[in-house]
């Protein structure tokens, strides 16, 4: 039987928060792509967002597979450290995605207007817990 500690609960909560945020970014990128594809002149930016979304999904898949592989090889104490490492890797990926999305929004008026029209609390929610 596994022992649950406060530290393990915190790590699990952090993993859930960052996973939720990554899913929100994936959804946001998908909706942004659909929004930009409506205008033929915005297709280059839509392609850029597609590449960003692909990077998000492939990086997430690779990190998750690696974390699962490592989880089978370590004991409980090292497992907690590995879980925090995975959380920090996911958080770094989240920050990369946010930076690239922000850069794209500053370069494209249509995308910027669309991002600004989104409800801000949905986009930035729960990140306070990870800092």
C-alpha cells in the first residue's frame, strides 16, 4: 500500500494544474487556428500556430512517456523527485508555449484582437500555484 504525504499531494496537485493549463493552451491554439483560417491572408499565422500546437503535443507526449518509464525504475522517495522534475519540465513547456503565443500575438493584429477577446481568467488561471 502506498503512503500518501503532504509533499506527494502537493506534487500531484501541481501536476494537475500544469496539465490543465497545457490542455487549455492546446484548446486555445486549436480555436485560434480555426479563427485565423477564416481569412486567407491569415493562413501564414495559422500555419505558425499549427507548428506551435504540434510542438506542444509532441513535447508533451515525449515527456510523459519518459516520466512513465522513469516511474517504473525508481522507489517512492526518488519517485516524488521525479514527479516534481516532470512538473517543472511541463511548466517550462507551458512558458515556452505562452512566450511563442505572445510573440505571435504581437506580430499579428487579428490574433492579438482574438486573444484579447478571450476571458483572461481562463487563460491565466491556476498558475499562481506553480510559482
